[in-house]
């Protein structure tokens, strides 16, 4: 009987000790952004986001600030790193993505060469535009303008119909 009672008390004590709440709860990050000095009825946006904007002011060089801006800045920094590292390669594999990215990036960043060339590369297009005297017959060069890598005057394509996703419609 004494052994049974000791075993029962030991089991009860073990069960009681093991019932402690060991789950750590973290503060809700959205609640931490609340600015309780602002009445929600006066300015709900400032109430809900005021603390976040106080902790993360809009930099003078930027127009806005927020989660999406932080994501965009991160993506832009990653793209810049990819472009700069590809442009810095001395002997990339011919025709590889790294070579194409590096050459494309360098072609835009070579401001000295761009300034020397000026508008020589687009002079034929500028002359064609200058020769336009009547808009209606001169729209025919539009398909020629679209034959390059960047569509200029007319961009044709197919998109999904908003009402019927399975059907396509021409968009310009």
C-alpha cells in the first residue's frame, strides 16, 4: 500500500511538472506597428502603421517606403550584382548567358563611348520620323519598326479574354 501511494504521488508530481507551458509566444509583428498615440477614428493608417514608419522613415532619396520597397531594393541589388559580376568576367564562354548579360550591361554603362557615338545609331529612324508630313500614309512603316528587338510604334499580341479565359484576343 505504501509503495502504491508513493508511486501514485510520484506519477502525479511527474504529470504536474510536465504540464508546464513550454511554448514560447512571440509578439504579433502587426501589433508592434500600432501607434497608440493616434486615435483609430482620426487616422486609421497612422494608427495601424505609425510605429513602423517612425522606425523606418522614408529616405530622402526615395519616394516611398514599405515592405514592397524593401523587396524591390533587394531584387535590384541582386540584379545589379549579377550584371556587374557578368561584366567583370574576362573570358566568359562565347554565347553564354553570362557573356550576353555582361556585354549588354557594359554596353549601357560605357558612357564615354555612348557620348562619343551620340545619336549616330538612331539617325536613320530620326530621319524617317522627320520626313513624316501626313500621318495617315506614313503609318505603314510601323511593321518595319516592329521587326527589331524593341517594338516602337505598334505592339501586337494575344492575351486571354477577361471574360472567357480559354479564348484569346488580339491586343495592341
